C-alpha cells in the first residue's frame, strides 16, 4: 500500500529497512497487574477495560519502545469462540489496535498482534481454508485501523504461520512473523521440528517482510538463533525473548532474570544481526527502559 501525502509518495516498508528498533515487553503480566484474572481472555479487555489496556501500551511508550504491539494476540474467531465471543472479532481487534495507536501517538509505531489459532492442521480438526478465513477476518478488522504493520507471533507450525502471513499480506501492510524455538536438544527447533533456516525459507516464500523468534526461552538462546537466521536472510530480524526460565513460587510464575541482566544481552543480539529487539513473557517496562541505553 503506497500512501500519497503532500505529493510525496511514502512507502510503509521503507522505515524499518535500516536501523535497530526497540520493541515492547510482555502484555499478559502487565494486564494481570491491572486486575486481569487468571483464565480471563485479555483481548476482551479492549472493550470492557480500555483504560487499563491503554495504560499498558503507554507504559511501554514511556519506557522508550519504538514499536509497540496491540492487545489482539487471541483475536481469531477460534480463540474468541472459547470465550463465547466469536461474533466480536471486528470489535475486539479494532478496539485493541485503536488503543495502541492512541498510546503511540507520534512517538512509536504500532504492529498489530496476531497469535496462533489454537487449531492444529496436522490433527485434521481444521482445514487450511478455514484457517485462512479466520486469519483474514482478523487482519481485515486490524487493517481498518491503519496500524504500521502486523506481527504474527508465537507460532510453532510454519504451515499455520504461512497461512497467516498470506492473509495479512492482503492488507498491504508490512508483515512480521515470529516463531517459537523451544524444542530439540539445543532448543533450536519449533514444536514441529522446524529449524531457524527452514523457518526463514518457508516464511520468506510466504511473503514475510520481517522474520524472527519470540517466547520459548531466555535471551541467551536467542543469540545463536538470530545468528543462524541472519546467515540465510537479508530481511530484518525480530527477536523477543523471555526473561529467563519461569519458576512457580507459591502458585505464581516468577522470572528470575533482572532487567539489567536481560538488557546486557541486547548488544549481543544487535551484533548477531537483530533489527527489532524487545521482550516477551516476564519482561516489563523496566526491562525495556534498561534496554533503551543499548539501542
């Protein structure tokens, strides 16, 4: 999609092809701190608690994020149906993207979040067409709010990720896609056995503009994954690691890595070739603020 403004043609793909950008951190724990109950679907808060969702987005902008996501990770009809609100796909996604755009103002870009459907192609309980239609429904709603891009994240199955990418590309927006590498002896494969090199090949063919990894493990494990991706692609690379390995203490999930320890590894990810760097589970605005000094 090429936008015309004051007789100057602006390509939405130009800005991210050079430089290093600071992403945001985790959203789930931040919403829980605002009162989101365990088991409650975060995306529903876009309609019921928009002020709380806005406060999370604003906290990451204040911490220095160049790019923030939207609270739309579970916005497909498949996920929403488990919470009896499959009829609210458009309302929930548009509200979530709109909230992040409001928080970003002119200080940050917004990549709308699209997470996995929770359906497994390999099990035969869903067809490729059904998946495509569900993702298309979500990204069409997202596109109506005009974010700066779409991030398809936390994907384990490259086939599902590819379908989501193809649906997202219909919006004309830049599309990033991020896989979870948490399996295998060295935790360098997805749950489906996909390597970083294979993921790059498959997702590039699907049309992704940015490729990377998120979740699954701490930041140390992301450095070799990033190096391997950079060795086989010139596309921008997206990296969002967890704050170390989680531990359950008195019924609560605790991440032991400190913001400073996490941030120290930021420079290693940059050296490995990452262009977009942020945090996933367990990271907070304090982590992003600590990373800011390295980007």
